């Protein structure tokens, strides 16, 4: 499974695991995706087009995950991003993506998974 998007009304948190509230969200990568519609589109159409494995992490007091993407033609998943989640009122309002391998090394993460 992947991340399910939830456009629940303000003040209501989803009780289902793996659901992400994206209303008024921003996903910062080298290209910005601002607002529910554009964040939902990138997550649903492109983010999981390549098989991935996620490993939970914490940084700067924020939860997040290391994202490992499947290397074509192998069973190896390579570290491609560190994503930190920003919350406001119990909702995800930002996903801050760090794509630079020099930044990844600061987290002391494995560079690959199998």
C-alpha cells in the first residue's frame, strides 16, 4: 500500500492508519507543490510509481521517513530522500524533502535496503 489522502473537514483526524490530511499542505522538493490538489496529484500519480520502502526517522523534533527507491532490474532499494513532516493542529501541512546525499549522511542512514 501507499499513502491514502484524506480531505477530512478541519478539526477531524482520520482514524485509519496510513491516511494523510493534505488540505492546505505544501510539499517542498526542487519543484514546489502547493495546496491540496497539487500535493494529492504528485503523491497519487508520481510518488509511488516506483516501488519504495520507507523507514521512520526523527529530526529537529519532527517525524519523517527515509525513502528508499527500487533500483531498476534489481532487488535493491537505494536511499533517495529524507522527508520530514510538519504539523499544525494535528494535520500534515508540509513535507520537507532532502534529496542531497551529503544531507543523508548526516542522518547516519543505510544507503540501500534489500
